[in-house]
C-alpha cells in the first residue's frame, strides 16, 4: 500500500513550490490568492501530519479534507476539502486501482455539487473529471495520467469561465489557464511521481 | 429569550472591514434587538473567508427562529454552505444562505427580522431586493 | 495616461469600513490598473455620507473614460447625485451612479473596467448583477 | 423685510432643541440619526452666519442650502439643501408673500425630483407640499400655517413609507411619525414664530 505520509509530503511540497505560479495564474483571472490559499492549506495539513497518519486511510483522507476546508480560505478550500472528504468516505482502508477510480469519480461529483459547477466551466473539475474517467478505463499508466492532467489543465486556457471569480471576466477569461486546474494537475502529477518512485 | 424571538443575521464577507461596517449599519437600523454575527477574512486575516469564524458567527447570531446568512462573493458562499453542513442536524434546517447583496441585503434582512418576521420572510425580503 | 485608459470606480458607503474593505476587494481583483476612489461616513465620521468626500473620491478616480459610482443605501445615492451636479459640466456627463449592490457591483464594475470596457458597459455589468 | 439672522437663529435653535426627539422618531423607523443630522447641519449654518448674512437674500438662501448639503450627512441633507437652494434661486431680494408661495412650490418640486419621491410617501414632502399650497391660496395666517404643518406631520403617522429608509419597514412603518415631516413642521413653526414676533 502506498505510503500516505510520503504522498502528503510530495503533494504539499509540490504545491508549495508552485505557490507563486498559482498565484500568478489567479492574478490574471481572479484575486491573486490561489497559491497562497493552497500553501496555507497544505502547510496546515503537514502541521497535522502525525495526527493524520495515526488514522486508517479513510479517516486520514477525511482529516485532510477537513483541514483544507478550515484553512484554505478561498473557494478552493471547500472544493478540495470536499474532494478529500469524499475520497475518505468512498475508499476502503486498502484500496485497489478500481476502488480509487470509483472513489475519485464520486469525489468529482461531490465537488461539482459543492461548487454548483459542471465540466467545461474552466475549473479544477476539467482536470479532476477526465483523470477520474481515465483511471476507470483500466489502461492508465503513471505517464498517461500525468500527460492527461497536463493536457486537461492546458485545455482550460481557451475556455470561458462560467464559475468562480474568473467568470466575472466573461470573454476576457479566455486565454489564461485556470489556477485550480493547474493545482489539480500539480497534485495528480505529484501523486504519480510519489507512487512511481515507491513502486 | 430576547435572542430567540427574532431571526438572527450573519454577515460573511471576504473583508473583515466590510463585515464590521455592515454590522454597524445593521445595528444602526435595528439596535441590539436582532441577534447578529459577522466575520470576514481568511484564517490568516487576509481577504477570504474562514469556516471556523463563520461557525462562530452563526453561534453568536443563533436564534431558534432561524438564522439568515448574507455573503458577498463565491468563496464566502461556498464556505458558508460548508459551515452550515457542519452544524448539528437540528440547527441546519434553521439556517439559510440568502441570494442577496451583502450590505443592502443585511440591512433589509435585519429590518425584516426586527419586525418579527419568519426566516422565510426575512430571506424573501433580502432576495427580492432590487437595488433602489 | 494610465489613469485615463480605464473607467474609474468610486465606492460611496455609509460606513467608512465598508468603503475601505470594498476597495481592498477591488484592488485584489484588478490591482492598481483601475482608478479607484472611495469614501464613507458623514462629516463627523459617523455612519452617513459626505458630499465633500464624494467629490474628492471622484477626483481620485478620475478618468477621461468616465467614472462609475457604486453606493449602498438611499442617502449615499442622493448625496452622490448632489456631488455629481457640483462637478464641472464637462465632467458631469462622464459620471454615472450605478443601480447595483455596492460590494458585488464594485468588484464586477472594476473587473469590467480593467478589461477596458466603456462606461456604459461597466455600468451595465454592475447593474445586470444578479447575486450568483 | 424679515430679519434673516433672527430667522436662522430661531430655526436652528428649534431644531437643535428637538434633536433628540427627531432622532427618537428616526430610531423607530430609520437609523436614529435625523436629529443629529439636522443639528450638525444647522450648527454649521450658524457657524457660517456672518458670511451668510453678508449676502443678498437669494444668495444667502443658496449658501444655507449648500451648507446643509455639505454637512447634514444623511438623505435629508441634499433634500433640505435643495429646498433652500431652490428658494434662493426663485425668490427676489425683497419677496412678497406671493413670491414666497411660488418659490416654496418650486422648491417642493425640486425636493420631489431630488428624492424621486411624491406626496403621501411619508416624508418631509407631506408637510412642505401642503404648506406651499396653503401659502398660495392667499388666506394663510401664522396660526393656520402652524396648524397645517402640525396636522400634516401628524398625518404621516398612519402612512406607509414608500421612500427613504423607513420604506424598508414596509407595513411596519405605519403608526410612526416621519422624522423629516416633523423637522419640516419644526422649521415652519419656528419661522412663523419668528416672523410673528417681529411683525
Ligand atoms: N464553483 C466552483 N466550482 C468548481 N471550481 C471552482 C469554483 N469556484 C472556483 N473554483 C476553482 O477554484 C479556483 C480558485 O481558487 P482560489 O483562488 O483559492 O479561491 P477564490 O476564488 O475564492 O479566491 C478556480 O481556479 C477554480 O478552479
Ligand atoms: N427620497 C426621499 N424623498 C423625500 N424625503 C426623503 C427621502 N428619503 C428620506 N427623506 C426624508 O428624510 C428623512 C430622513 O432623514 P435622515 O435621517 O437625516 O437621513 P437618512 O435617512 O439618510 O438617515 C425622512 O424622515 C424623510 O422625511
Ligand atoms: Mg483566488
Ligand atoms: Mg480569494
Ligand atoms: Mg436617518
Ligand atoms: Mg442616516
């Protein structure tokens, strides 16, 4: 089973290392805080790591989600929080790849409901949704997942934002990558890197 | 009992200043008669919202007659929804988030609450608000 | 010239805190690129509005492309109208008071102004605002 | 010709003496500041008295109006300011009663326009309008004007507010006197008292 402590380190490190980039993306079509928000959230997760790792996987994921909800401070907080909490609710203690695909699909649905959003609204969902579907089709490799996450984040560039602050820009949101799509890509890529390094 | 015979009002802004100033405007209209809670700012105090502070504000404004929450932009709404779901189940049903502008909506909602209106009427008044 | 290629935004609240906090939220969205002025409080600093402060805020936000004013309640609107009528005649025609909620309207109007929109478009965007 | 300095003293004194009452009325159906606002405005007028009295009547009235506009801080500021400024615009330097009636009628129209309000909206207009009409019919006495102002202020009690903050209360504005109607009554009564004392 993958080492959750290591996964947390890798994901948190990645997001924190890219905080300025995320904030710069949010500066173009939002309020210039997405990197700061993710950093605040994942620093709080790291600070709570001992406590989190003492729990079985489902409970640990719920604790991560709750920490993000409480600490991120932006719309991404309840959204990523809901993602992790739903994963915690859906995953067994020792999940298979099929379990992961199913849980992620459920978590993406929960994020959609939380944000009253749909795919193609230029949000994190445009990375998370395709990755969930790809994991479900059985042929996923670390490389294919990384590539898909990357491509779907890029694919938000020409989209017009329908949800979140970027939607205030209307047509002018076109031409910029969605910051939440990029943070989702970073998380997914970090998890692939961590798992691959492990396995 | 005073706190329970009028619907409570909660103000959730991205800005602590907007939240405080809106609360001042509400107090000026309705005095101390309407239970009121407010908060703004992310957990570091910057612009954003904080679920813990929202829960505290709901607690401060608690009324058995219900609580109407006014929010400004998206994140304030999503974080408020999150906070509501964390309440005891019997409290959840008595809290609504109004689809109304934060400042004007809070003043209108509080004025309605002050008159003893039900939670549904308080919400409707805030939501019907067309900027005059 | 920077100040002249985008419509300016003025925020007039009864509360100095609401005005300042709204301005912070606007700055967070659009940085320093949009001319911005704000004021709140009566001439003694209590809740209310002050025509002299409104005139100063219009001056600070001045842009040849026009200025959109966002107000909260009745007195803020009437005092803003008074202030606009006191402007030089050639400035008067370039100032509009938006029929929109102050916080949400200011953020939307400023975002629209930031994109280079005309005064009419800035106003329309703020006024179309249905709380999301 | 009536002594403007004395009129100003009488009106300002009266409003300042009744500031708490006006604020209490505004507390019932508004934001509890009307007395404070009127006091601030008329204290500023008194502070500017030497300057005001140095002008001919029309200019003096405009200066009073401008001071109210700049100092009152509430909706009543631009409304009473407009009233006085219009009187200044409409009155000759040595007005007759007929001039006063005509000018007040014009000033009431200007206040209506400024406030986008009409009669029976439960505002100062419900005192100012009837008094203007009464002055115009030629049979007005100090007593009849005072009585009318008093009665019209009382008549706002059963009205439902349509304009101003009291309108936020809807039906619940019924049963309270409008603070601006009361301040208009106080001003008109003070002017009658001052003029009568004089002549
Ligand atoms: N309603 C929503 N549904 C799904 N995702 C959303 C929604 N609103 C915002 N997001 C995502 O959140 C990101 C912004 O997060 P962040 O900047 O941290 O919050 P905020 O917008 O409150 O400042 C966006 O780039 C987008 O991917
Ligand atoms: N739109 C309006 N038209 C006419 N009179 C108005 C209007 N709005 C308010 N008023 C008058 O002003 C009075 C309130 O004045 P004040 O309390 O000083 O201002 P505010 O309502 O801004 O606190 C009301 O009692 C009413 O008579
Ligand atoms: Mg952001
Ligand atoms: Mg934010
Ligand atoms: Mg008042
Ligand atoms: Mg006031």
